């Protein structure tokens, strides 16, 4: 199987249940008044992360010098927004893995809610297969709008 880009199905259900708080406002059903912590984990090319992925798992996650299992924290500095009939949200900074050596080829990133007890998934993003030798790997974020935002619901 292969990694496939998708907003996970479980995340779509979680939206109806007010499971995730991308910022600390407007979440009356959420038990905290602060934003949840979201992380981004990288997966090897032979993994199978896709729309059916329900939570973070270390299975088939990359490993290497300087990489911490579970990935890195993702910063959402702006609140979710909308334009027309599309709502959107994009991290406010690139997702960066600094000074890592990842010799096994990887091609996917899982965005997940690390605050949630079961590390519920949000989305899978795929890209061209990569390796990194004592360097920095960055995922540059798109413009935060209804056309290119990283998370979009129309």
C-alpha cells in the first residue's frame, strides 16, 4: 500500500463532536479554554497512512538522528476563518525538523492532536520521497485562504 493525502474520516466525525480546539476561543463544548497541541509526524514510503488513519502511531514513522518520535509541534497562530462557503486554517509557520538525519525514504506527514489522549488524526499530507543527511527538512505552508489553506472544508 502507499501513503495517500486526505483529511482523515475520523477528523470529520470529530468536528461534530467538538474534539479539537485549534485556538482557545469559540469552543464551548471543549473542556479547555486553550488551544490543543498539534504535531506533525513523518512516515516512510512503505507506510500506509491515509483517510482511514484514526490516530498517531509510531509504526512506520521515520527514525534517525535528531528526529523525535511523534514529530514536531505545529503552530496555529491564527484562528480558523472562512470565505464564501469554505472554512480554512493553515499553520502560521513552516513545519520544520531541524538537524536531522533520516536515511530511510519518507513521503508523508500526519497532522494529529497531541493533547487528545488517543492522539487523534487530522490529515495526511504527501510529497515527493525525501531523505535528509544532517540537515533541515521544512514543509512550507501555503497562503491561509479559502483556495490554498492547508485545512479546507467547503
